[in-house]
C-alpha cells in the first residue's frame, strides 16, 4: 500500500499565497504572511528531496507537493 504524505513544499510563492488564502488568511496580508513563513523556514518553495522508490505529486487544488511512497 502506497502512502501519500503532504509536505510544506509549494510549487511557487503564488501557490502558497493561494493555499493560505483558501485557509482563511486575510487577503490584504496573506502575501506578507507567506513571505514570513518562507523566511522562518515553515514552508519552502520548490520540490522536496525524495528517496529511491518515492515519487512526487502536487496535491489537487493546493499547489503543495506530496510524497508518494
């Protein structure tokens, strides 16, 4: 059985902004909030490293990477 695990990696800054806005963050500050999360290392832009036998998928509608393995 394959396991799908969401990550804190987003395909772009805009994907992260869209995701957090959909989670209820304020439209006027979500861009700054995302930049702060990137600065603190809470989220990352770009794909995560994966191990042999794993693969990446972008979660539908989230712009966030998941590891399948």
